[in-house]
C-alpha cells in the first residue's frame, strides 16, 4: 500500500469514527458502486494526503460518521463499506496543502461532492463557509478559512441502478432524417395544462404520452435537452431573486439535476428516455464539461477545487494561483490530464449506456479539444471520442467556439462530428432582413455549407442549421425587435449580444398594426421554411413553432418564469397556423429524400449521367451568371435540385422528385420564370409562404411567369412523365395526410 501521511484537520470537529467498518476495496470503478453486499468508494486525487468519507442521515442534515479511506492505489483513494446500501448519503473531506500559489486549495473543513456522484440530495445554500478562504480578508484567497461547510452543501446519494427497460427501443435515427428540437425540461411543461400540476417542470411531466406524441406529431425525431447535469444557482443571481435557468453551471457530471426530479429516484430520467424511445424519439443532452460552478480563485470550494485543484483545472503556468479562463466563467476543466479526461469520458459513457441517451451537444466544445498549445482536432478528448466503441457510435454535436485563443473552429472538427453552424443563423437572418450582398453566402448555407464541411468524407448532416437557439432572440423576437431588452436580468441591459441581425419591421415589440403583423408572420414562415428545406440537419427552438416570445430578452439564462416557460394555453390562432405550417414543412422534408441527401449537391455537369445535381436559377429562368452573383442588390433566385441526381456516390441516376426553391428577400413582387428541365411537363407549387395554407394541385407550365410576392419563399415540385406525375401526386397526398392529422392537445 502506498498511502500519504494524513494532513491536519484544521477546525474540523469529527463525529465518531468506526475504522473497523471499512475495508480496502478497489480503485475501480471510480465513484460509489453498490455490488449487492456493500458499497465501494473510490476517488482520484494525486496531491491529497488523506481522504475522509463522511456519512450523513437520509436527509443529508446530520453527519453520522467520518471514515478515512484506507487505500491509495494509482492516485486513487478507495475503501469498501459492507454496511452501506443504496440510499446511503455521503460526501468527502480531502486533506492536503493549502498553497494557492502552488495550485493547491485543500481544506478538509469543506464538504465536497464526489465527481462521480449519481444523485445529489438537498440544495446548496450560499454562505461564507462555502469558500476555502476568509471572505473579506486583506489576503483574499490566501487566507485559510476553518469553518465547516457541510450544513450548506448538497450531499451525494448511493443509487441502485436497476431498471426494467424492456425490449430495446432505441430509434437509431439516421443523421439524414434528424430534425432536432431544442427544449428545456422545465420550460416545456411548467405551464402545460395537460400535465398534473405537481409534476410540471420535471422529467415525470415529460413521461406523459402527450409530450412525445406532440413532438412526433410535429415531425420531430430528436429531442435535445438543455443541461440536466446537477448545477448551481450563482450567488449573484440568488441575491437578485433570479436563478440559473439554462443550467450551464455544472457541479456533478453524473447526477441529474435534483429540481427536475419529481420522485426521489434517478430512474425517473430513465423512464422518460424509455417513453421517448417508444415514440420513436432520440434524446440528446446538452453537456457542459468545459467548466464547473466553482469559478475562479475567489469562487467556492464545492468539489474538484478541494479534491485536487492542480489536476482538475487549467492554471496559469507561471501563476498557479490563477485560472485559465477560456470559458468566461472563471475556470476551465483540464482535459489534458488523463484522469480528468477519464472522468468526462466515463460520464459520457454512463449517460449513453446506463441512461441510454442517444447523443450529446457539447457546450464550448473547442475548449474540450484544446491542449496547452491550442486547439487540436487530434487532441486527447476528440481522439477518445473517435476511438471509444460507445461514443463513436452515437450523435456528437460541437458548439465549435469559445473566447479562448483560436476559439472559432466552425468546420474544423473531425469526421464523425456535427457542428452548430452559426454562419447559417446569421446569413439567413440577414438575407431575409433584406441586407445587400447576402445572396452568395445564403446559397452556400442552404446547400449544406459545403465550403465549411465538404472535406474528408464529411456529409451535409455535419452542419447543424439553426435560426434560433436558447442563447439569443427566439424566432418571434427576431422579427419583432431591433434591439435586445434584457432589463429583467438586472444588468441594466448590458448583457447579451447586440448584433442580432434582427428587424422589427417598423415597430419595436408588440403592435396592433395588421400589415406589420402579417409581414412578421410571413418572415417567420420564410425562415422556418429556409431551415427545413435546406441541406444539413435542422434544429428548431421549442416554442418557435407557435410564436412564443421572450419579450425581447436575448439572454434569458436567469429567467425561470413566464418569459421562458412555453404558454400552451396562450397560443393564438396565428400561432396555431404557424404550428401547422411547420408540421407541413417537416412532412415535405421527410417525403422528398433529396432534401436530406447523404452527400453534398454538386453544381458540375455529369456527362455520364446527363445530370447536374444543383443549378442556381435567376428570375429570368436561366442559370445565374457571374455578374448576377456579384450584384449586391440581387435578392431573388431559385435553387433547382434535379431528382435524377444519384442519391449516394454510386454511378447511377436517382429517381427522386425534382424540386425548385425560390426565395425573394426583395420588398416587392419579382416576376420569376419557371425554368425548363429535361423530361419535365409542368411545375406544381407545394409551398408559398405568402399563402401558407395552400393545398391545391395547381400546375404551372414550363416557362410560365410566377409573381413571387415580396419577402416570400416558394417550393415547386416538377411533373415529368406519367410515372413521375403519379409519384408526385403520391408524395403530395402523403404530405397532406400528415398535415391534416390532429396534434395531441398540448397546443
């Protein structure tokens, strides 16, 4: 046994200790693991001198025992407690040097959360005792604080992982058929009248079959939840009567957030996943491994900081008292350390296997791929994901930017990854706002952003396209506000982005002007149609489908209230019409595979197949000229996708429908000549955002002039030959059938 000498327990009053109860145990797996007879406890700390396991009563209020872990193997402290069972409540006190200048912040007076805890009990109450140093002292964080923090801390609970999953139900949605819906566990159900009031805002609320049925009825295939790992409400928010609503302030990477549990069991989360899978929905989690809630050198000591600060966090090389802050939150988790990388990989595998989620969206993912010398797509974390037999087979989505050096890396993640594409968001907003010179970039975005992703065998699905997300304006506010209105955040409207590419259409905020309202509604349809007809993976923000507003707040991270909660009973007739339009758009996308092809569209003529995948059409009905591309005032063009293009890399013709998407961001009508296409008879207008409820089969001759309303989008499908015409009618019938089915009564 290699064990370091215990350090002093300065200021800590110990309860009774029963040393005979603990056995050596094993250094693996890390965390608290019940084997049916007892619990093995294992925790990594390379620089500690002693680790004490603290046992509490069931409520986590009274410390009952404090037991030194007897073994130290490969920098892991471990012990086995035969008397322990699921439900055992515990925490750690870790001894070692308190030397901030050397990067060490050990303080056994501070109760610590196990990094591998599977469940937390109680909530954090802010107080000076949570800090390892004396608040207000002239020496700041160099002044050691000897007060006990246990009464203010959430505790860890040992769980029984047993759960009856039943038959395997993972939907395994192909990337090409993924339609992502970004949603908040609480916000989605808090005001939902069809969910029992005491369950609203929890995983239990999402279990009710109306929820997954609503999503599937809308056409969604993937539900992406904002962070559900246990997180902390920042002290400055609590002081202002606010909360950390989004949850990007993690403190335990294996434990579900307690406020989302209606019951006392983490199996509630598993039941929710099981219900979503049974409905054909995948579940993706937004995860935050780039930082923790412990902040910088002046932050609290809650877990990693007190377990082994020098290992878990990136510190300034020549001033280890201070943290590298590539996240903007005070600290950065050090994934260059093998044990820290292991913790993150273990967490991902736990959620993917034990909790059966289908993928992850990584907050500030460039930080995870950053080594001390900078961003490296061959760095440890990305290599671990690529080689891991579990992680390499699920959906991985990067938010490819942060505020650190080389922090913007859109298109630079390795094959196998998808990435949030903010260029799609900004370009589409600017184009429909009517900005000059956006046509070429707009074309690149709706064609799958091949300029960014068409390399190394990557596919169009690698571009996760979005108009809105949790961060920023939602769709209603993009068309209703020129400026952010974040006064409710209590920061005098200084927070949040100022460059939103938004347009209020003449009035800031709500208006009774019918002309402005109608134009705003059409602009919503334009952007949603652009999103759902573009190549790539579309992501819809929850509530955008019926026009939810955040009252101009583009940084609603602290608004756990009606600003962010979806108001299902308040949906207007216009909101219902928008919802039905979104459902129709998704049905169109799913009906025509050429809208979600597995490979990039080419603009080069293929002589062997006599096919050109993609042709850009000017309003004259002819192919766009270079002069037209360079015309900064041009705001109308067509995207002709030939259905005869091969669906994959094989050399044969495809047999999908030929489609024409026409967009007009000009303020007035543009006369657009419908182009001639080989083997084509006529065009059928399937979607016109100026007439959203159109469902006729009106045909338009080749070469006919269609008056495209100012600021509108149209989708035409080509009739070519009797057999193709039958296929076209069959496809239209399927779309109409889907869009006429009633949605479950959530909306």
